C-alpha cells in the first residue's frame, strides 16, 4: 500500500467546500471521482485544512492510500487532464506510509483579502470581501496581536457541534498580521498561522477586525472578546470569498 501526497490549489467559488458530500460538487469529491477513474479503485482523500463553501486554496495538501503502481508524474498529469479548470494538482509524490495530510500537520496558514474601495470590483469579487469605507489597517493589525499565543477562541466560533472532538476551543496562534497591499493599495490583506482552527474562526476574526478598522469598536475589542468567550460579543462572519488556505507545515 502506498501513501500519496498531492499539493493542490483551487478556486472554491463553485464548490460546496472540500469534504465529499452526496449530491454536491466538492473538491474532495472531484478528486476521489477522478482518482477512481485513473486508478481503477476508490481512494478516500484527506485534506490538511478545512475549506468551506466558497473558500479557496493555494497550498492545500491532500493524502490518500492506493495499491496502484502508477508513477506520480503520470498520476498528476491524468488528474489535471480530468479534474476541471478550477482545480490544479501542483505536485504528486510518494509520502511515508504513516503520512496523513491532516494529522501530520503542525501549522496551517490562511489569508483573507478585502477590496477596500467605495465600489466593488467585478474582477475581484470571487477572491475578496468588500468594505466600502476606508479601513484603519494599523489599528486592525495592532488589535490582532492579542491573538498570538495559546488562548480560548470560543468567541470566534460559529458551530458548537462541529469542533474537532476532544480539542475544545483552545488553539495556538503563531502569527497574525494585517497590511495594505503595496502593489494594489485598494486591497487589504490578513494572514494568520495556527496549529488548528475552530469552524469559521478566521472569518469571524476578520469580521471583528473590520469593525475595528471602521472605528465602530475599540482596538481592544479582540482581546475583550476572547476574555468574554461569547460569540455574540465578537463581530460578524466575513464572506467566504475572501478566504484562501495558503500553506501547511509538517
């Protein structure tokens, strides 16, 4: 039995997330379907990080096991020929037998992009959230420094029943920052790296940060929300279209 690692990117706009679901187009479902066609057997895929409906990925890692002897170069070529234009397998490689894309991961990084201009942009709508009023990016970045470290992030979850069993709401954030893109200053970017996340945690942090950037709540709001631990006290959940899974470390 071989363990295969796939490095994958995709535009998540037209997918119902990654996890295979009956009757729904998902990234994992498409990968499993194409793998069955080219390998002649069903393989269950595991992803390194969660991407919900409409969320994108540039550095997703997927693993699966197979008895097929097909060369990884041929497997990658066949996958890309059949999978569709909104998914690309960047690399396929043999991995250690015990490698698991999710369980072997140490940290995962997500990015969020906001189109910060009075009018939305037709060509950016699939990849950015839209905030029409000017954002105080420095205040947003200052506020997010409170996230770094090991904390209880109950205030930033949206699904109590779908958290990973046994892990509660404690997570460790390694880095978090906001900045205005130097090439395209209309775009405001956020990047966060953590050992794991709660459901919609990044999008809720973005929503709270946006309120800070608009001056509707103080810079201390993120720290205060964490201390309260109540979802109702944090900001709204930002739209899925601005979120991208960036990378995973092992």
